[in-house]
């Protein structure tokens, strides 16, 4: 069956028959596919427009082969081969990325990491776990919970994403204010460089020995290495949990409360501030929170610490005119936090729905929120533009904006791009960072220069030095807008 392809109009050229034989020699027949059903399965990630494309009989980008490695050595052999025959190699976790990072936009070989899914070791004394990166996030958490630990990395996509995807896209989970983001969790790693060398770092609580290579690879979106293994920090499962919620008349009061709580070095695991539209959407319009900003906190850990965190959190929210809404809204959040049914409900009736997350220091936070919502609403066809704080730090916050609308005279792609562009512009103008935790992929590549400025040439040099033939995930991060 023929499908219109959105991205890879110019696929790389190589002899497919010869390559098939070589891939089988490395991975074995059962771990190599060029069946149409597999090609189609790996022709998309979770760019939100891909639901629209599926309904229109389009696919985002088609690979030529899919392989399922079981060792770093096989990946190394693949990359050595790929440099010889000049075939693009695209690492793939679970395809839950929302920016097109895992799309094979120049065709080539998808390296699906899911068979590298072992929890290799738990070290109780060091509080670490060593895990292969193809392991699904929920399976990591379940296996750790069964032994009395948690990683504390709970993204909304936990059922459909992998450790490798988290490291590559610099992910952030819902409990991140206490446990940190993925870059705070990694202690050491094993990875295969684009030219095939296998590298492995030493586990240490901290080092002071030259530049930090793991920081270079985290967030590199499969362009500088395929990460095969990581040793991560783990924690004993929390003894106690306290659920706290407050509704605020003004977004500024909610922001000030969170800022003051973190300033006191009190770190609730979950911190979220919903604007009034998001509050109605998620929590309904009970009189205490109608037209207000619902703010929820989950404090967890040692019983005494939780009691103190709960006390300080409540005191500060009350001081900032918050209305105590009790545990019920947080219980509701726990029940609904993985529900993402809106996209499948609205796409078939022609509505485009998407989300955009950005980051900003405290002194620009309120301004960025108001300016961005205003800017999004100006795009013709936009019906709703809403936002919430999904992650908070002593220095600032991550905002998560959502929009929905019906393109008027534009194509779905044109409409979506118009809202993305105006949000990126508003973020840059407000001094924010264009992405908090979803990464760049193809959706944000046009904005890399605006984000990195004088550092962009250095990033390009690093890519060139590590991947001189541009084998690993070509067309991403360094190559500007994707046509
Ligand atoms: C409903 C929904 C909710 C989400 N919620 C969150 C959230 O709460 N927090 C959050 O941070 N993100 C969230 N995301 C986005 C997404 O889940 C993350 O970006 C996640 O990290 C992607 O993981 P993956 O395994 O699916 O990666 P993929 O989508 O398969 O790949 C993502 C990128 O990583 C690269 N890659 C994959 N594995 C490796 C590897 N082993 N080595 C090197 N590169 C690799 C790919 O080439 C690609 O560039 C959500 C997505 C959806 C659809």
C-alpha cells in the first residue's frame, strides 16, 4: 500500500539487498526486518500531528530496515558498517517522543533498543541500579518497587517510553522536584559512538576529572551516541505521602507560593500550578476553585520530613491567599494523571491539539505565561490556549502550554507551525528556554540557533568530530529547519 510520506522525500542511497545480508550477519535473521508492517510501525513517533496524518493516510518518515540489537557489540558492528556504506542509523526507544526525534527522515536503519531491557544490578549500599536502556519506564519502576526502591522518574508516558529515550530527550517526570530530572539521576553510562567505539564511564558519587562526557550525551537525541546502559540513583520507597492542594485567585500568588516554598529548601515531589482554564478542564468548577488556579503538591519520604514539608507548604500557600482545597483534587490527579484521551477524541473531528513546554527563571515567569497565552490566542483558528507549571525549581519553572483549534484556510501543518512559531518567539523574547523536557527533534530544529546563539558552531563542530560521516540520526539538531 502507498502512503504519502511527510518528511523523507530524499532518502539516502545504498544497496538494500547487500545491506540486508550484512545486517542479518550481525543481528541474525529474527532481529532484522524490512516487512511493510514493521516499516509502517516505525514510520511515526508521537508528534501530535501524526494522529492527523494517520487518518489522512500519511506517514511521517519511512525507514528501510529495523534491527533489534541484544548487545553493545552488535551496535558497534552496525555503526562500523554504516560508516562504510553511508546508511543513516536512528536509535529508537518506544517512539513516545513528541518532536519527531526518532523519525528516520533520511530513511536507513531503525535500531529498536527494546530487547536490551535488563535490570542488571541493584546495589543497596550505593543506592544505584544498572539498567539496559531499552527497558520500559514502567517496568523499571515496577521491578524497583518490588524490591523496595523507586527511581522517582514518573513521566506521563511511563508506560510507553524507555530509559534510552529519557536520556536522549532529557526527560522530566511528575515527581521531579524531589527526585530530580533524568540528568540528576545518572551516575555512569555505557554508549556506542557513531564510529563504533564502545565507551563506558566509571561509577562515582562525583568526580573532578576534566569535562563531563555524560552531560554531552544526555539530551543529544541519538545524534552523538547510542546509549546502551546506565547506572542510576535509586531511593528507598517513601514511608509516607501527604497530599496538599490550594486554589489561588491569581497565577502570581500561586507562583510566589511555590517560589517561597522552594526557597526554604522544602521540596515536595510533585508541584503543579494549573491556570483557571486548565483547572476547569482537569478538576471541574467546584466553588472553591472556579476561575482559580489549582495548585497541587505531593510531599513524600520519611514521615518526619513529610510532616514538616506539609506544614511549611500549607503555611506559605495560606500567606499568599490560597484556599485550602484538601486532598480530593490531588487524589483526582493521581487517578487521571496518565489519561491522554483528548488527542484521539478530537483529531477525528478535525481539531488540532498540541502541547509546548518551555522553561523560564522566576523573574520572567509571570510575564512569559501571560504573553504566550495572549500570543497563541492571536493565531487564527485557535480555540483554546492554556498553561500550567509542570516542574519547579528554586530558580524558575517549566510551563506546559496546550492549544487546540480548527485550521481556517491553512493546512493542519501550517496551523500547527503558526502556533509553535509564535510560542517559540514569545519564549525567546521573554528570555526563556525553548524546551523544558520534550527535546528538539524536527519540530524545534529551526529554533536551535535562537536558543544556543554563539554556542551553536561549537555544537556543530562536536557533531562533525564525533560523527564525520553524519551517520547517527542525520537531519536532527544541527541541520536547521526540516522541509
Ligand atoms: C502522552 C505522552 C506523555 C508524555 N509525558 C512526558 C513527561 O511527563 N515527561 C517527559 O519528559 N516526556 C514526556 N513525553 C515525551 C516522551 O515520552 C519522552 O520524550 C521520552 O523520553 C521518549 O522516550 P522513548 O523511549 O519513547 O524515545 P523515542 O521517542 O523512541 O526516541 C526519542 C529520542 O531518543 C533517541 N533514543 C532513543 N533511545 C536511545 C538510546 N538508547 N540511545 C540514544 N538515543 C536514543 C531517539 O533517536 C530519539 O531522538 C510524553 C509523551 C507522550 C506521548
